[in-house]
C-alpha cells in the first residue's frame, strides 16, 4: 500500500506545471495609453518587471517575461512513459514597454511562442494546451 501512496503523491507533484516570470495579458496592456501612462502606473498595475534597460538617448524599457511548462500526460505511464512517450509543452510571452526621458509610455511590443519537446517516440511540436 505504501508504494502506491508514494507514487500517487509523486505523480501529483510532478504533474503540476512550472511557471516563471510575470504574465501580462492583452487586456492589461489595453489599459495603458501611449503618451499618457507613466512608468509608476505600469509598475503599480503589473508589478516589478523581469528586466529593465536604459538606452543612451535617455529612454528606458521594462520587459515582462513569462514562461510556462507542462508535462504531457503520457509522461506518467508507468515504466515506459518517461522513456518512450513523455515530453512537455512550453508557452512563453514577452511584453516590452518603452518610456521616454520623463517616464511616459512611448511604445508597447509583445511576442509569444509555443513549442513542445518529445522523448523517444513522442513527437516535438506543440501538444494540446
């Protein structure tokens, strides 16, 4: 009985996805107005950025990166899942907000991507999310 409990607890812990960074949605970005919103207002709404950059011309950029990885269900097939059919899917997004010398929003750019990693007989590409 005890091995089944240990395996069950391990499966629950391992099946949880891993998340890193600050996820910024299009809805959140829509609230910011270029030429009006300040750097302080952005930080108040989104929290501290994952990266900051200062340019020679005095402008500053704040970057919010987010990454999420989920193990594929096939990875948990006893004995062969992790070797033959396992893998995981990854989603990422980045939002970069550029501010002028006075700290007012100048521009916003976003990017996102998804990829999958397979092991053994499992294909790469993106799995069902």
